């Protein structure tokens, strides 16, 4: 087992220990024991997930560590954590269907495939799909992956955003998003959220809350928002902002939107018909605190605070 010249074992330790603490395993990895214990740690993860974890794939990342399972990289371990929360949400994923909004490199779909998933759909832009298709075909074979064929009978389907509506009423068990909704910008993120219940009654979100670092600095798209804003009672301000996009230039904060709605919107007869009929139940909420002890399994990312939320549409 070898590491590259830059030592990123602390990232792997953080991720694996996070999974250990979630499963009441106290044999934490450390920098001192990592090289000797990594294989045994992976054996324990096999038991947790119910399949042999493999990291086989062509790698272009530099933060890798070679072991008997292939090259470990941060993205592969983050995807493993995301899939663990899918298992927490659905139970046994065998014979289940999942739609992921934004699929990264496709590693979450890969782990779902190893777990026996019936159908895994990734909605993503075309440029990212190229990487997903190439990566997944190398991992599991082209006979199991389709590209922009929503009616394909292949296990993993990669489709463009225009096909989101195609999956309405298709008996999907879970809609999920990782590292995405808080970066897409409010109009795109809100559209995905407002319509997910037409696909599934469950939505799993694992997103950071530092979106002000990513959105465009032009008022409307730079307003910080979180996933919680979409399903909580606070979401009326999002509806207001989406309905009256001509006002976007004057807003830079959520508070300004609310103030305008309260002070001017009603008086000007601009009050939108707020949709209060949709009700949501929070089934799971967990955290990854970037300031927590990284060696004690309290976080899996050291760059942002992450919030894990599973909601049910009632």
C-alpha cells in the first residue's frame, strides 16, 4: 500500500471514522495505525454495507492512496457516506429506485449498483454526464449504463435536466441531492424541490450551508439560502422572490425580500398566492461540523459545515 507524495490520509481517516461512529465501532483509524489497519477497516465497512467495497476506477485525482481494493480518493469516500445515508433512508436498497439530482462522478450510483439497486437515475448537465458515463462504464460496463435514454431498462440511467418531468409518477423510492442544491442558485434549486413530490415522497439532502461563496454576486442569485428554507415555514419568501423576478435587482439578502414582502408587496397588490398546501415532515437531521474533532468521527468534510436532512412530503 502506498500513498502519493502529498499525504491525504487525514481525509480518509476522517471519513472512515465518521462511518465507524455512526455504526458504533470504536476502533478508530489514526495517522499512526492507518497503514497497518486500513485493510481491516475496509473489511468492517464491507459488513456495514453488505457488499465488498471496491475503489476500482481510472483516477485523475492526486489525493489517492493505493490499497488492495484500488485507489482510495476523497470523492469515493464521500460518496460512500452519502450512500450510507441512502441506506438509512430506504433500508435495504435492493429492488429500489433512486433519482439523484446532480451525480458528480457517479460514485454514489456505483455503490448503489454494488448493493443491488433496481434503478438509479442521475439528472445532470451534459458536460458532467460525459465524465459519469465514462467512469461508470469503466466500473460496471456499458451494458449497465444508458445515456439520455430515460426509458432504458439498464440499471443506471444518465439523463439531462429536461427529463426531470419524465420521471413524474414512475414509482421512484427516493430523490436525493449531494453537494448541489445550495450551489445551483435559487431558481434552479427551488424548481427541483417544488416538484420532487411528483417523483417520490422522500427527499434526502446532504448539502453545506456556505452557498454565499458560490452564487453569482448579482443580487437574486447571491441571496444565501439553505435546504431548510425549502421545506420549513420560511419558504414563502422564496415563492415571493420567484414570482416577482423583476424585483431581483434590489435584493441581496433574505431579510430584504421578507421586508419588501411585508412592507410593499401586500400594499401594491403583488402578494403571490402562497402555496401552503404542501406539508413536509422532517424524518432525519444530522450534521458534519467542520470544527469538530476530525479523528473522532464527528465530521466527514473539513471545509464546510454539512447538514443531512431527510424529509417526507405528506
